[in-house]
């Protein structure tokens, strides 16, 4: 019990979990080259030895024990802001472990339908927290034919479902897609991908299961090769994380780990809550990345002495507007927090969805603005190996000189970061995840429609139109 | 001294001011049909008799006197928010009187160069406040050829300038364009339209002068005819205000009314300060209007039973995102207020400019989204007179019926408001002022570039690029 | 028979037609002030006396008679191009008379279902042509609740329907909205607004009926007041045309004027054909207007000496791109014409829909680009009456001087035209009709999806993906 | 003389050229793994043995010899269209060899200044054609500080310049960036990157020089690693081509290979001509790629049974509009060709620039539309190796099944192609080259402004404004 050391974390991964990657079944992920960078990433959240990291990463629970802060349940605006600040320090593995915030946010609602599930949520939360575990957000089903419902597919397993109900638990079958960091965590926290209706009771299922449970198998995929030079790939050399296709091949889940098993009216509740927390994290990353893009736009044009050109100023202004709207939305979401009956606070749903939608709908244009002023060297810059070559390097240094005070290596690193972030495999990953993570533009539109204060807007319109409604 | 009654305000306008409109020189504006609606608008801010309006409209000054709240100098976030709330109640005539906020915001900066000017600002502020006057923001020059500076035009008067300096004051000549409500106020508060350079000393001039001062002449223009049916024109029938071309034909300004007379380094300071307060008001109006557009979008589609169509939901979502970003920017501008040395607070410059720019750059698309779902009846709806006609009215009521619960008159009023706001003369006025008021997209881009925390963005970019700058 | 004189046209309108406008029943439209400008517009197409107009406006029919060219059925690319050139000369009254092209385009298709209808189309075409009539495109129904079908509304008359079938004809009831120039034409050519299904046979009805037929009543609406100064309103002073709400109050239609009466499978055919011809005309007007906007952008900035500023050049470039894409689409639509079995050619459907969609989806942004560089004078320019006033006019001439070689009156006319076209009542009319005329963005999207060569695109994708389909 | 065989081409590359790549100096590129794919690409254009390829790839010259069609000078619309068709078959190495079209297009203009240069252009054209050589477009200079001119940089070599003029030729020094396929061609055709002014005579230099000339060195860079699985990377596995930084380290160029050496008035002429031909090729590739994107959008949504969802139809419609505008612009550019005095035709400059600008300015949004409907599998799809793995492959086939008739492997290939084209390294390369190739958005804006028929647009505006200009 209590915090794990890095060594304990690594040891905990050698638990027999079934992993595939690049056509290989990986027996010990801790020594496999594909997992070298992902594990470096994951280990950042176990850096409890350095005193200042320990302060950032831990808090004292109600039991007086130290626990990872990702488990701290916010109860005020300040704690919500603290959580945002923590999130900028966390790796993506710590980030997805925030799935427990989504569970705890819906606990009261779940309790109203079935108190047993609510207890299970709470006890899983305590178990995971007290053992310092990491967990994945396991939500998106295979889905098959989108024009048909879960219970009407060619193969009934295209959405994860209960195939057997037993006295001591349920047996589930199916697959979940796009599960970030699935191979790196201890618990797979599974939820329905969307609302289910009558007749789809077997698909209304939520639970948490250890990664090494019999029948759980993960097929991994990353945007990056195992080894990337950090000069040439300043971002992705450090950030590669596998996405997992998580298979449930008749996995037994004991009742005490089940959060939902048939109550269709609750199935949408989990997805909406997870959506909120996922989009909040997405919005935070968006704010950070957009600000970095402003900085890159400034640097890459300043390096070339063209930062005063009107078309450059326009592009930078557009990026500033973009970044500032996102940042302001995030701050507003914390300031205008919402509270569950048991006192947990979560970010304002409308603010988060507006911010995330704005970010996602305009991200490709923001990338265009940056690439437009950055120029072709983003693509054609020679690599570090050429820079270090005794002959080629001389030419590179001579011809990449732009003006006094601009170091060639700084210039190259900035160009490399722009390429890495926007015009290479990692950049492509960002383009797609900006749109798809947390549910796609459609999902955010629906949430905006649902949570906007339409009454107030309608009243303004009616007053201005000179309409006195008899009922008003 | 003290608050004026409505009658006193009207009487104060019969002061010999020189006004032209539609080819006519108007001797008594208080009985001229062109001014009927504008005066109704202006009089709303003198409704001190109704107790609840009095509370909204007045405050107690440091002298213990009641004064109009537009003169209250904010010193905290709450007072700034109160001012925003006041502004939603104020007419545009009260709105432009906020020009004194711009003057008082720069008083400390002006005092550092010439204490006399700062004293004049302060005494004019007290004079205007204590007499309950209204004032106009008199800033945009004729400008002539934009590729040449003020002192290099075919006619030296194309920017307002000092033509003579005397012991007791200055004589000015020139014209100012687009002066909202100029004919309806007591004081013309004049400022340079932009920064001036060496050699342009005569153009670095700011002052306040009564509207009836000899040589002041105003040529008026409004988007609306004098008389509009409020059923057919629910917005513009009540909101028409003339814009004035204000001529200064060798107007004498005594020194105690002069705020600048030659110190070119200060000339940009006034324009920037006024720009901030103008854009703040513009942002507030933008938030109100955008929210009304959301409400109209909801109503007009609900009336037709099509509010659940995906393309309708998309358009409404886009409008929600648009309105919410604007509202959030305004609130952030108040929360992150900035303070002058003497303790006056003003809205955050970056927040205001980002919000205003976002509003302006996307307004035409917001209008498109509303018009796209509103349909052709916005244009082709018969008028109230036809609705009231015994024969035609029967058909109109029959065929504009959409579904139970939707009153035909409500439906017509909503359609009329959409047309009036977006697709008629008043709508065109909004399209252009959304872009041009407070200085155009370019001006806002420059302010965003100038006030964004570029250091912080650059540091994030450098850290991510792996650059360690020797100086950092 | 044969061409009408202007006098004959005016006389033909004194036929007892029932017209309402502004709450008045108008007995003789030819002397009513509301119709003064509309009739000026309509009469342009009867200018057969001037020899060069006669050449433009007429052609020799297969009977050797002169007829109006709007009736000429194109059979080659050149004749299609000629028709486009004619259309730039035609008034909107002549423009809508092109409804006969839509009818004749579907004649073969109609004949396959019911030869009698095809004969009626042909004979109505000859009758209208040989009497030099004008006709309106009478298509959009009242529609009521959009979530319900025609036969499922609160009031069965919310779509025009057959209320009685008799031996000699049918009786119809209902209303049609947005009927451009309805009051100015001789024939109301009525079609179903959309596809009808089984059970909606009474709504599958198309026919042509004289405007003065018993039971036909028209409620008129225009964007413009009867009288506008052509200096201040250079466009709308000459272009105002009423839109009509056309009522069918149990109108008897003899069988020989019926084109459809119950065959639901044909109901969409008329609407699609009319849509094509309407959008073609819309595309032509779009090309003309977009080019005019480029010219205005150039003039208004050149007048101010700012046409070389980068932000101005960018806005003008965007307008050039906009205008040129539209013009090119129109030309391509003629070049890649399509042919009916009987040899009539019509513009390429995909080209027209792509061009019209591109125009409509981006029109508001084009307006923004023009307004952004045109400045505030678009709104605040004094009127001609002030310019001609002996005192005010002197100031206006002095301060609107920009630089040598730019006439103040030219500058004012250009600013007035920009306002009139984009920021006044007529401008609002353009904003909405750009979106709604010819069926709205959705309708154009559907047509693009339907007519694009998807097979070719899919084959390219499959080849590039390395897929060899067994069936390919 | 005459056509080369593939073997001769490979042998011709073993000519001592100096190449660097990934920190290595490569002695024999024909056996180096980095060049395996690029050479496969280049060899496609030497497939003269297959009879049908020979017909596509060759033509008979005026000497009666067979030559590669890339050298055929178009003299009619049909030959221009043929050239476009050829270009869809050509590799990028053949594509850039089109640089000779740019040279030949300006020959007449060059001859007017210096006939010797024109003769050199012609003889180099014949030499290259008759030896079946390939050539690179060597244009973009290092540029250093963009706010200073070529002759005002910290290092005078930041633009390629003449360092010595000798009786038999010139000596040049400098570097050229972003030179596509530089290492794979025989001739480096060098031009000034922009207009030069008085004082910059040494920078007004154009010539052609063999790749193995002493002092020429090429540092290579590609977006792709040497080896990519064609199932996982359907596009980039076959299309990787190095971009070269081409160094001129005091390279001697004999006079007969010089096209410009000091006549600054001609320096912009080459760049503009090359720009036209580059953009034409870019426009063609744009049309092909955009059409493929439409096909991919259709396939990826049809596979999931969601092609009828309104938001999907909207995205596909937008892509159709995008693709069709581009294709139409290309066809118009050929139809409205322009002719040089000596009878060579080239595509219409305005059409090409409008098409290219439209493509570039909207490409990122087109990518967004495709990614939005394609979903997360674009990123997280397992690789072919996992599909072929006996355990993992079973799950992949089971859970990627969508509906009857959709092969899992087809589905995977389509997803992989979308990722490869838009969301991976190759996709990033497309994002940047869409903007930067052929000169950037600014360059295209300038060309649109310069070539649009502004007189015609202004005349329309003046006529509509009611202006009669005295000079008109």
C-alpha cells in the first residue's frame, strides 16, 4: 500500500499481461525497445524521490496517507485550478488515470439507481488510489455498422457486452478502440460508448478490471518508431505513447468491480462524465500547445527578421486570438465550476465544450497560419547528423545563418519543433486527436446545445421582438 | 447644477447649435421629426424620476451629490462589472459619454508630460459630471490620402489642426467623421486620430468644446428614415441615432479646455485609451447581440418545427460558441482588470481586444448562420398593415400558421427582428460597425500583438525545442 | 399575337388582378407609386423599338415570328452562352420567365409518365411565347411544421393541393411564398416544392394559371420604399421588385393547363429542374456582382491612396479569387452542357451547383472583405441633399477631398453603392437571397453529392490504397 | 544521344556527385538504401520498353528523334491538355524537369535584352532533351535576414552570387534550399529567387550546371525513413523523394551555360515563369489529390454505414466543392492559354494562380473535413504485422468487421491511406508544400492582383455607381 517506487511500478507491469505490437507478442514490456520511451513517460509520474516533485505529485488523503494527486477530489475553484496546474506536469499516463474523476462525478447519480454500483465505484477508487495504480479510459467500441444499434450488428460482439451473468460476476466480450496508454496501466476502466436503449441491456456495462485479467489482450500502435533523435524530433522523441486496441475475450469480472450491468438509463451518464473530464484535459493541452504555437510563430519569424511584415503580424495575431480564447475558456470553466450533491466540483460543462469545440474546429487553420509564416525549411532542414558532419556541417552553419544574435542551432531546433508538432507523424496525431479526442465535433455541439442557457437567450430575443408571451 | 430633468435636457439642446440633415438646416432639433426617435433614445438616460431607474442611473459623488453613473470611476472588479451592467441599460448617448473614462484613464500619463493638461481633464470631468452633460467621442479625421501623413496632404485641414495659438487659447480647423450622437450631446471631446510625429505638432491636439461653440457645425446622417413601424422594425424603430460629420471652422478653444496642443508623444495615448473603452462597450453590445441571435435562431427554427435537424443544430451550436466566447472575454476583461497609478481600473486590454477581434472577424459568418436557418420569410414577410387588412390578414394568419402553440404574430415579430437586425438598413449598419467601430480589425491585431505575453509563449516554445539560451 | 409594346404590357396588367401591398388593395397597379420602379424594371424587357435592344431581346421562332429571346430553347454551347449574355441584359421579370426553360427541360421525362402533361407544357410554352407573356416561378409552399409531411399538417392547405377534381379541370387551394415579381407577370407557373410520397397525391400538382384567375391573390412586399434617391441609392433606386405571397383560394385550373395532378413520382422532377435554371441565373448574377465588388474594392481604396497596403491587397485578392471561381464555374457549366433526349441543352448540373454553393457559402465573408477595407464612410456619408446644400455642401466637398484626380462625387457614389449593395436594405436582401434563392445550402449540397462522379473518385482512392476489388 | 535505358540512367548517376544524407557522405547512391525508393520513383520515367508507356512518355522531335515528352513544347490547347495528362503519369523527377518549359517561356523576353542568353537557353534545352537528362528547379536562396536585401546581408553569400567573372565563364557561390530531387537529376537549373535591383547585379544570375560539377554539393533530407511497409504506408512507401540543400562552393560555369549574369531587370522574369509552371503542376497534383480525398471520404464512411448522416454529407459536399473548383480552374487555365511571340503556349496565369491559391488557402480545412468523418482509427489502426500475426490477427479481423460486403483489408488500406496522406509524415509534407510550393500564399495573391482584369471590374462598378468619368 502507499506510493510505488519507479522500480515497483516497473515490476508491477511484469504481471503476465498479453501485449502485441508490430506483429510480436511482447512478454516483458519493461525491456522491450518499443516501450522504452513510453515507460520513460510513465515513470515521470512516479518521481516521488525529488522533494519538489513529491509536493507537486502527492497529497495527504483523509486517512493521512500520501497519495498521487491525480486522485485528489476537487471541492473548490482553487482545487480545480490546482488540478489544472498538476495536469501540466503529469504525463499522459497520469492524465488518463483521471478516469476516476469521471467515475466519482457520477457516483451520486448512480447511487440513486443502484447503491451497490456506487459503493463499487468508491471502493475501486480507494483501491486504485491506495495502491498508487494507473488506469485507462476504456470507452470506444468497435461499433461496426454505424447505421445500426449495438444489438443489431452482424456480430453481436461489436460493442462490448455481457455474455454471461453468474452469481459472482459477469463475463464480458468485445473490443475497445483507441485506448491511450492501455498497456501501461494497471486497471482498465470500461464504460459504454454511448446511451443504450431497451433491448440493449447487455451492452449497458461498466467495470474496472486488471490489465492482466485472463482474456484481456492489447494490440498496440504508436505514431512513432521506437527511437527518435531528440534534436530532430524535439517533441515526439519524448512523448510517444501507444494506443491500444483492448480485447475482452470472455473476461470474468467479479460483481464488486461492476459499475453497471443492464440499467440502460445510466449508460449515457458515464460517457458524458468521462467526456467532460477528457475534454477538460484536452482543453488544457490545447491551451498549452496553442501558446507554444504563438511562441514558435514569433521565434521563427524573428529569426528571419520578418516579424514586422503585415502578413506575418496578421498570422501571429490570429494565433494569439486562438490561444487566448482557449486559455480564457479553461479559466472560466474552473471559475464557474459545478458541484455534485456530495460536494465534488467539476469544470463548467458549457465552458469546457465551447473551449474544446473552438479549439478543435479551428486547429487546422491555426496550423496553417503557423506553417504559412514558417516557410519551407520546416520540411527540408538537414538533420542533426548532417549538422555534426565535418563537411556538411560547415555549409549548414554558413547558410542557415540569418542574422547576428540568432544561433543556428536554436533556429534549427525551432524549425524542427514546428515540423514535429505540425508537419510530421506527431503533428498528424495532433490534427486527428484535436478533432476526435473526447468525442468529435458533433458530440461537443450536442453538449453546447444541451447546456447553453437557451431560456435567457430566448427571453432577450422575445423582449427585443416586442413579444409578450401569455405564460411569461 | 446637479441632475437635469428631461425638460432641462431638451431645453439645453436649444442653444443655437448648427445642424444639417437631409439638406436642411435644422433650427430647433427638439421639434424636428428627424430627431424624434434619437431624442426618445437620449431621454432614457434622464429617467431619474422613476425610483428604480434612479438607482440604476445615479451614484453619490465624493461631494455627496447625485451624479449620473456614467461618470463613476471604477476602482475594483465589482465596480467594473457594475459599469457593464449599467451599460446594458444606457442609451448610446450615455454610452459615448463614457469618453470621460478614456480621458481619466490617461490623466496620470498626461500629467507626467504637462500637469496643466491633466488639471484640465479633471476639471472638464467635474464640470460635465456636475452639470449632467453628455459628450461625444470626436476622433476620426477626414484623413485624405492614406499614404501620406497629416502634414503632407493636399489640404492641410484634412486632419484637425491648430491654426492659431493665442494667449487665451487655440483656434482649430478641420472635420471629424463618424461621430455618433454628436448632435445630441453638450460637449465635443476631440482627440487625435492616431500617433503624430515630429513636424505634426499642430495635429497633436485634444480638447473639449461645447456643441454650440461658434464654428462648430454638424452634418447628420442616419441609417433609418424618421418613422418606422415598430412591428415591422422591432429594433431600428427604437434605436436610430444620427452619426455626425463635425466641422470645426476656426473654432476658438480656451486653454482651460485644452488637453493637448503640440506634444506629439502624447497623441497616440488618447486614441489608445479611447479605443479600449470604445471596444469594451462594443464587446458588451456584441455579447448582448450575439446572445439575442442565439435566441432568435432557436425561436425561428422551433416555430417551424425544425430545431432538431442536424444542420440547424450545427448552425445554432456555432452561434452558441460565438456568443459564449464573446461573453467570456468580457467577463475575463473585468476580472483581469488593470489599474492606473491613481487607482482607477480599466478592463484588461488583451481580453478586450481578443474579444472584440473575435466578434468582428466572425460576425458576418454568424449572420450567415442565422440567415441560413431562418429562411426566405425574413425578406418576404408581409407588413403589419397587411396583417391588419381585413382580407389580406386572413390569408396571412392562415398560411403563416406553422403548428399549434406558435402565435402567428410572435412568428412575424421574430422574423421581422431577424430581418431588422441582419438583413435591412440597421443590419447593414451592424455589419459595418462590427468591423469599423473602435478601430477596425488591423487596430485590434496591433493591440493583441502589443499586449500578449509573448515572453511566456516564447519560453514555452524554447523549452519544448530544447533550447537553453545563454541569457535565460 | 407577337411582341407587345410597352403600352400593351401596361394595359395587360389592368386585368382585375387582386393585389395587396402595405395594407392597401391596389386596383390599378400601373398608376400606383409602389409599382413605379418595379414597372420601370419590367418595361426594360419590352424595349423592342430601339434597334440594338431588339436584336438582343428577340429571335425568330420556327414559325418565322419574332419572339422574346427568353423563350429561345438552347441547343448548343453557344446558344447557352448567348442565353447567359442575354440574362445580363434582362430584368428580373424577364429572368423569372425562364421558368419555361425548366418546364421544357423536363418535358421528355414527363411525357414518359403522361403524354398529356407534356403536351400541355408545350402548348403553354407556345402560348406564352407567342403572346409575349411574362411568368413567375411559383414553387415554395407555406410548409407549416417542417417535421411533418405535406399531408400531416394542422391545416391541410399548408402545401398547395387539389381540393377537387372535375371533368374539365382541378380546383386548387394553398399559398406560395417568396414569389419574385408575381404581381408583374401574366402567368403563375406552379410546381410542387419538393418530392411527394404515396398519400400525398393531392400535393403533387403543377400548372400554369393567369394572374387574374378568380381566387388568385397576391400580397406584396419589397425591401425598398417607393421612392429612393438614385445618388444615395445607386442600385436599389433602380432595382426594387416586389416579392409576392401568392394565394390560391379555390382556383379552378382547366386540364389543358395542368402539368401534374397526382403522379407523386414526378413531383421532385419539376423542382430539381427549376432549381437548376434558378441557380444558373443566380450564378450569373453572382458572377456579375462579385466582379463589381472587386471593382468597388479597388476604387474605394484607390480613392484613399491605400490600395498598396498589404491588408488591402489581401482583401482584394480574396475578392478576386472569389469572383474568378464563380465566373469560371459559370463558363464551365455552359461548356460542359447536358442534353435532353429532344435536343435541348441545359447547363452542367454539377458545375452550377458547385458554383452556386461556393458563391453562397462564402458571400458573407466576401462582403466582410469589402466592408473591412471600405471604412466607416460607407455608413456615415452625408446624403446628396446635404452635398447640394449651399453651406453643408462646401464642407462636404472640402473634407471628402482625398487627393488630386479623385472627384468627390465619384467617391461618394462609390461609397453609396457599397452601402446600397452590402450594408443597407438592398444589401440585406442580397445576403439572404445569396443563401436562400434556388433552394438553400442544403439543397445545393444534396445536388453536388448526387451529381459528382463518385465512381471516378473512389477508383482513384482504391488504386492509391492498393485495393484490388474482386468486382472491379 | 537519344533515350536512356534505366541502366544508363543509373550509371549516369555514378558520376562523382557529392551527396550527404543523415550524416553520411554517399559515394554510390545507386546502391544506398536511402535512395532505393527515390530511384524506383525516378526510373518510372525511363520505362520506355513497355510499348504503351513509350507512347505516353515520348514524342518525336523536329529532328525526327524520340525524346521524353516532358520536353515537348505545347503550341495549342490540346497540347497543353496532353501535357497535363502526361504529368499525372510522370514521377516528381520528371515533373521538376519541366523547368525547361519555364526557360523556354521566357526565351523571347530574354532575347530582347541579350540574345546570347536566349541562345544558351535554347541550346541547353536541346542538349538536355537530346541526352534525355533530368533537371532540378534550383531557385530558393538561403535569404538570411528577410528585412534586408541580397547585397546587405551579414554574409554576402546568403543569396547565390557571382564571385568572379572570367573570360570563359563565371564563378558562383551560395546555397539553394528546398531543391526537390536535386540528387537524382543531371542538371541543376539555377535562377534568382526574386527581382533584384541596382547594386545587386552579382545576384542576378541564372545558369545550368551538371550535378557533378566541382563545388556542387547536395545535403539531402526526406520526410520518410528508407523503408516503409506499403500496406501501412500505401502512399509514402512509393513516393519518398529527397529535398536537397544545394551548395555552390565556387562553382565555375562556362558562358554557354549562363542565362543571366547581371541584368537585374530580367531577374524577376525567370522566377515568375518558373512560378507559373510550378503552380500549374501543383494545381494538377492538387486536383488529383482532392479527388482522391473525396473518394476516401466516401469509402471510409460507406465502410461504416454512415455515408447518409447529414454531417457526413456536409463534409463530403465541402470536399466535392473543393475538388471540383480546383479541377475546373486547371481546365480553364488550359482552355484560356496564353501565347509567347514564338508560338509556345502556357496556361492562363490568372486561372493558375486563382486555382492554386484556392487550393492552398483551403487545404487544411479540407484535411479537417476528411479527418472529422474518418474517425480515430486513422491513428490507432494496428499494423499489417499485427494483422498477419496468428493471435492478434484474429481479433483484428473480428473487430474491424463493419458490415457484410466490406473487406477488413480494404477498410484498413483506406484508413492507412488517409493517415498516410493527411496525418503522418507524408501528410505533414503535403500540408506545408500545399502552402509553400510555388511561392506561398503571398506570391499567389500578388499574381492575382497583377493579372486580374481590373479595368473591366472597375467599369462595372462605375457604371453601377452612376459615374461617368470624363476620360471614359
